[in-house]
C-alpha cells in the first residue's frame, strides 16, 4: 500500500508527544506499506519544529529517499497564531534530513493526481494541508484511493470544556469540515477507539530491553511521555501508567483493517470560535430516511491485536 503521511510530529525531546513518531515508525516497519511522501503541519507543535523533528526521526529510522515537505503553519481562520521552534529543536536543524522544496498541499495534490487510485493519504494531524490540497485540485477526491484520518470523537464527549472537540479537529475544524464535504472516500479513527489502545510502562521497558537501534530510544520517550501526562492530568487514573496510541492505530488499520470495526455515518463539525468548536455531529443513519453517509468511522477495536502487532514491529526497529 502506497501512502502519504501528513503529520504534526513532535517526538524529539523527553516529555514530548510520541504517537506521531510511533505512527511514522510503524509505517516504516510494516512490510506491506510503502511510504511515498511525508508532509508536515501545525498541530502538536509548530510546523517548523514538526519538519525538523520529522527529518531527525527519519534519520534515526534509516529512512532514505522519502521526501519531507513542509505544510501549513496555522489553521485556516487563525493565520495570526503562528508558533516558532524552541532553541533545542532549532539545534537539530543541521543534522536532520532537510525538507524538499515546495508546499505540502501542492505536493499532496500532485502526487495523488500522478498516481490515480494508488495513493492512500494518512492524516494524523490537523487537516489543514488535506483541505488545501482538495481546494487546489478538487479532482483528488476521486483520484485518492482513500483518506484515513486520526481525528474526532463521534459517540462521546471530551473530558474538558477547554477543548470540546478532539485535538486534531479542534485545531482546524474548518479544514475538517471541508474534507468531510469533499466526497473523497474517508475513514476516521477517533478517540472512541484510540483511547482503548495504550502503551504501559511495562511495554516501554520491553522496548528499552530490545537490542535494536530505535526501540530503546522509543521506550525511553514512552516513559517520559507517561510521566508528563500523569503530571498534567492528575485526575485521570488511566493516564498515570499508560498513554494512548492514537496515530499508530490509524496506520495499523491500513494493512490490518480487521483491528477496527467501521460504520458508515453522516458527520459534520461545529466550526467557528464558540464553546463547541470541533465537536463532531454524528448521524448514525438509523432513521427511516437517513442522510447520505460521508464517512466511515471506527466503532470498536481489538486492542490486544493492535498491541501485539505494534510491539512486534517496533521492537524490531
């Protein structure tokens, strides 16, 4: 399966968010995935940091010949909210794999149109680049094999009113709405299932003990991330000893679709600056005259199957 991975990767210092990095590592480790292109986007961190850290991780994984193209620096309606890299990230710039020239949205559109029906676009950050590509070239909605998205919560609510929608959608709900309205075939892997797939401290120690190049590094970062979120969310007992693997699950279902059960639904997103920003409005299409489905969303997950496959591939890196 040939893919483009669109990511807001932040895995670069102890205590940083790790799941985008694990998603890239899993895509590299899966023998049934061919990684054609990596694009970066503002989200977990600023887009410049995401680009540098993606280049650094690509070097660590031994990825060669896969272009990295920088993308959007802010959400559609928030161009004034640009962020800049921290000094410790900027220090990695010279050693990281350099990005290719150009713009992510253009690179996405051109690559899909040059390979109609062959490319799956995997979006694990805010959807700004994906929406921009669809606006630049609407025909990619029919030319892309599928868009697989880590984002949204479809059958529940978030735990804090400060972020009423799932993070990737909340950052740029206008982009998410554009993707949903595009007509492109799309699967969404949301918090309804990703919160159920978790790495524990025991899993981290298993990675630390591996005699490979990447796994011990990954184990160290996993322990640091668990410590960070345990401190940040003291009222959540689940976060004290484990962390969710949101983005890697979206990669895992590419070649092992049986890990999740998907359901066709009609979805829209609350946009704008109100207190419901980023909330998904999901119609399960159970009425006598259901609306047309515009997405498939994950409704259940075999967490044990995911963990077994994830650890089996990652500890081999």
